C-alpha cells in the first residue's frame, strides 16, 4: 500500500511518511534508563503523540521494556470530580494498553480503591506484576484541569518513591505546555506557576520543529515510494514557509502531491508549493483554526499585538512570552527577536484578525487594474486613498486589536486586492518600530512600510524613509509606499488628514508617503 503525508492523528510507519522518533528525541532513552519522570511539551501538531507512540512500540519491541502511550483526555469533562475522572481514565487506559501490548504485558484488572487513589493503586499493581520495567507516556495531560489535575499529579508524586518495582520505572507527562502552565482554579491563579505538585520531574523536554535536512528527508521518502521529485527549490521553500513546523510540512506536501500535481511524473517545484500554501491559508484547516482562536486570549494578544505593530511590549511577564512560544505562535529569531513562527502563520493571524473588518467592507471594484488586468500602482494608490477617506474611520472599530486597527484595515484592503491574482507577504517582528508588507501581483512588486506617529514622539518620516530605503535596497525595488498612521490625540478626521507626498530616499529611490 502506498504511503502518504499525514495531517490527522498519529503517524503510522506502514501508512505515512515519518521521521524516526529517537532522531527527534535523542535524550529520552537516557532519562528512561535513569528511572526519571519528565515532561515533554510542544505546540499542537508537532508530532508529540506520533513520536512517543513510536518510541513506546520500539522500547517494547526491544524486549527490555514494557512501554505504552496512554491518554488523559477522557478525564477532561470531570475537572471538579477527581473520582469520575480517574474512572474514565482507567477505563481508557485498559483499552489502549491492550491495543498496544502483548497479553503478558497488558495491565491486570484494576484494583478497587477510593476516589483520589485509584490511579496510584492501579499503577502500583501493574508495575509490581509487569515482567519488565514499566514505562508510561501520559499524553494530553494538560487536558485535565483543577481538582482532577491536582489529584493526578499528587498521586504520581506520592508513588514516585515506590518505583521501579511498585510504581512505573519511568514516566513522561506529554502536553502543550510545561507543567507550570497547567490550568488550576486555586488561590486566584489560573496556573500552577511552579512544578509543584509535580516537583519530581527531572527535565522538561520540547519537541523541536523539523530542520531543513529533516524536511528533505521526509520528502525524499515520497520520492522513493512514487518517483515524484521535490526539487531543491521546493524543499528550501517548504522550510521557508513553515520553518519546519511538522503539520505544515506535511500539509503543504499533501496538497502539492495530491491536488496541485497528482501526476507522479510532474516534479514538485516552488510554484506548486506556493499554490498549496494559498489553499491552506484560504481553507484554514482545524489546526490553523485552533491557533487563530488563541488570538482572543489576553496573554496571546499582549504579545501578538506589539509584534504586528513593531513595538516593544511593556510589563509583559516572562512566563507569558514563554506561554505564547509554547503555543507555537512565535519563535525567537537570532537576528530579529520575537517573530511570528512562520510565514503561513503570519498570513493566518492577519487573516483571522481582519475577518470582521473584511465582513464590513464595502463593495470594491478592481479599479487598480489596467485594461490588460495588470496591477497599476498609480490606480492602486488612488483606490486606497478613496477607500481610506470614505471608509477608514468606521472600519477602525471592527477589530478587537485597537492599537493596530489601522494596520489591520490596511492589510484587509491589500488582501482584497491580492484576491484577484496576487499575494501579500508580511514581515513581523517585535521592536522594529514598523510593519513591512509586500504586495506581489503578476510582475509588479510593491513594498509598503507602515509607521505610527504617537503622542510624545517625533514625526517618523525621516527615520521611516531611511529604514524603508534599506528595505527597498534589500528587495532590489526602486520605489514603494511609506504609510504613516497619525494616532496622536486631537487629530482631524481621517478623511481630512489623509494626504500624499513623494520623497526621495538617500539612495535616490522614490518613496510615496501616505499620511492617514
């Protein structure tokens, strides 16, 4: 049976292209051998379940361990009733263990125990009767909350001293976040903030995104199976678009080989991946949609908003920065600082934040196109000015991200323009003091830099022109737009203050300055 790129559920080596678990988690075997309890956390759809299920199967197949992946998710509806959560979890564990393990390694019937001690009793009996050291990987641990979560963690901590003969030899908690960010409703806090009551963890590991070499290795499996080649340019572009995010790497390839170019004789090149990217952004599958939903959370907004604005956030707790990184929404770039995790997420975030704005857009005729259907930058400028003067003010109130409302309305307008056959690229990074956009439509490339003039700051024109000049030089383009949003108090309405002027940059390039 031919294999395929998987985008739903754990991968299986007989059905899906996948990378070896031990290659992605080189430190895990050491932790297991040393009888450690540890945490593995990573964003959704990075391959945690796949890697740990594959690892459990490999450990058991070695003949040395009794290793199994178990889920905690079925206990989620019972956050206030630890006993009910334990009952649901143990029933699920029995099914999962018997599915994964040979009969001699499967757990015995669970012993009777009082609520709050059922997991501890079950694990004690299983470890004592197992003919091999018992290794458990507890998936979706952070699906539990409140009393149920605290009860589970305390039972694991209580039994820790009895390992390895009367409690699991080694154990991993697997989830979206590190243990300090597990949700509890106690003491006025939504998080544990420390490792207690799981202060027995030896380490907190994370599953890294694919490297360029790993993307190439994954795609090479498809070539080996089908003969369809991913060109070097395609592999490089896949990494550029995804930054190695595993679900995106698979989703791009799946769209390319199954929909865009289903003929194995056709190589997958840069253009096929661009087409696949556009489909993913437009379709916004479950994984992408769940990420977009996170934008509503105050801790997420507090970081995403300044990244989009190019400003430095104030009084942002370190834990909140780590939290958004753990979600996979941002990454730390060695040169640019905190940035959106990858270009596809950038487009999804911008699209999600402008959904309401676009819903209230007036009907726009494509007056920015000439008779041959090509983008005319002069006509586009006139269309933007006309749109901004007529509709800018009311549209500013359609987004919850008020500090960057002008940015979002502008991006929504450009997305409407690009829908006719172009694309908008965004360069987002915290602390840069600007937002860099690039509209590509046919042969036309129009760079746009956005600056904000706030109270107590000088006119950003001079610095903006100098910065934009460097941006233009880097792109090899001779002209572009510098948009300055005046958000000082006491300014006249947008319709009255929107103006344009042409400025010559230090390099001689022409910059159209739009003030709004």
